[in-house]
C-alpha cells in the first residue's frame, strides 16, 4: 500500500481536485483506493460529493479508541472510489486553539493504526487531502504519507512562503523514512503567443530550479481548464464527466507516482 498526501501552503491551489482526480485515475486502473478529507479548516469533499452515508468521520476515528475504520469508509462514491469525510470546520472562539498539542500526538498514533487497518482491508492507495499552511495536522499527514504532492500555481504570490515553509518541514522529515516529495504546477495558463510562452517558461524554470534545490521532484503540470472550472460551479457536478476532460494528464501523473 502507498500513502500520499496532497498539500499546499495556501488554499485554492487545487489540492482537493488533485486528490480526487488522482483517486479516480487510480480506481480506473484497478487500484483499491480511499481518499481521506483531512483538511479540518476547509473540508470540501462534502460539497463536491453529496452521497455521504456514514456519520462517523476521520476526526471521530482520530480521537476515539473503539471505532472500526470500516464505519468511516463511504464506499463507491465515484465509481469504485471510497471516501472518508471530515466534519464541518469549527468556527468562532474555538477555531484557533482547536485541539491541544497532546491531541495531535495521539492523532498521529491513531492515523498510523488506521494505515495498518487500511492495508489489511486490501487498499493499494490512500490519498490524504491535506490542510493548507503549517499546522500539527498538515505535518502529521506528511509523516503519515511516504509520498507528498505540493500543488503550486504559477503566481508571484505565495511561492516564497511555500519555499520557506518547505525548508522547515523537510528538515523535520529528513531521514525519517524513504519518501518522495513532488511538486505539481496546477492551473497553468494556456498561452496564446511566443511572448506569453516566454514569460511563463521563464517563471516556471526559475522556480523549477529553486524547488528542485529543496529536494522536491517535479511531478508534472496541469493547465487551467475553463470548462472544468465552470462545470464545477454546478451544485451536483458529475465528477466522472469532468475527470474525462483532463484524464490524460492525471493518468500520466499516476504513472509517475506508481513508479516510485
Ligand atoms: N486545473 C484546473 N483548472 C481549472 N480550475 C481548477 C483547476 N484546479 C483547481 N481548479 C479550481 O480551483 C478552485 C480551488 O481548487 P481546490 O481543489 O478546491 O483547491 P484547494 O483544495 O487547494 O483549496 C476550485 O474552484 C477548482 O475548481
Ligand atoms: Mg481543498
């Protein structure tokens, strides 16, 4: 079994979409796969997928000792893809100090137990839709997963911060396990002439150098797809249809990931 987490330092880069589409690509090639929504600040799988049947969530599992993991798994939510949801986010006065430090230590231990259980259930792949920014939660999910994908947009806003946060995180993780940390350009502009191509390529090459210097490997790049973006505005988007708009891209990414 492989565990991978999809991460970014800011919201909106495309973590959730990447996690879901990689999940769909995986089940389409016969891998038994579960996607865990572990973004406690902005859980969004519930908005995209309306067929949640299990009341128990990932948070319930992490903080209780007597829950059977199968009671969290919503089977066949898109095709053969299974999903574990998270509860709606806490807002108001509890938002910042949501859980004590000790809670997160126990949560990591429980997550490792979950990983064993999922492996026993025959899963080939676990995909964690991670929380943006630095938090105990996001770092726990990085430790849980031996593969991470950092989703980035070609924009001057946010990449510098990403670089410094990554330095910290990878210093902590270094030497813990054999791991593979990728970055993925997402929502890449579709250019219409040579000048635009040059601007984009210069930007991407500059950051490719800086990110590979941190030890990240380039996973690939996904264009900004207007049709996909518009169709996701539907109340009940058909994710299988949308996957088909862009499936070659995700199939290629999956090939690279499975080669690790
Ligand atoms: N390659 C893409 N093309 C078009 N729209 C995209 C693409 N990737 C993400 N989006 C859109 O960007 C928004 C944020 O994506 P999402 O996956 O929710 O980000 P995150 O989970 O990182 O906050 C969504 O509206 C999604 O539809
Ligand atoms: Mg998200």
